[in-house]
């Protein structure tokens, strides 16, 4: 995971009313606190819905639910990326078709500018 020589910070979190001290990388305290608050809400919701179940089972169910949310979110992101790439390819074809209608010297200049923009865009990503 991380180098043991790297300085670590600690932060306090609360899950189901119990306080825990956890360590993290410097600067990650806010993210860890937000993640713990999200987990705590998920655990509270599970605990309130069902019969009396152990904190371990509540944590397990919350972890499964959050993992499911993450996987669905990643799948949606991938689908959006594929859609974006499909649309970009279609626009590129339309541009090529439009450029082919121009006189040769205009088309060459426009293609060169388009290639420069594409290269600049790729280098920024």
C-alpha cells in the first residue's frame, strides 16, 4: 500500500455511534471523513430497516450496497465514454466529408488545423 516512512495523520470518525481513530495520508482527512459519513448513513439505514442484526452484518450489507453503487456508476461512466467516442467519430467523418467538398488547397489547410487541434486536445488529456 504505502511506504511506512511516509508521515501519517489521524482523524476521528463515527460509525453507528462508535468513534474510531483512523490514519490516512496527509491531506486525505476530509475525503476520509466524508467517506465515513456516507458509510455511517448507509449503515444506519440498514440497521433501521431490519430486525436487530449485528454491527458486523450491518457493515457487510453497507459494503455490498456501496460496492454495487460504485460498479453501476463505473458502468454508466463507461457507457457515456463509448457514446462520446461514437459521436466524436461521426463528427470526424462529417468533417472529412465536408472538407472533401472544398477546393484542394482549402481542404489541406483545414485538415492541418483540425489535426493540430486534435493533437493539442490529446496532449491535454
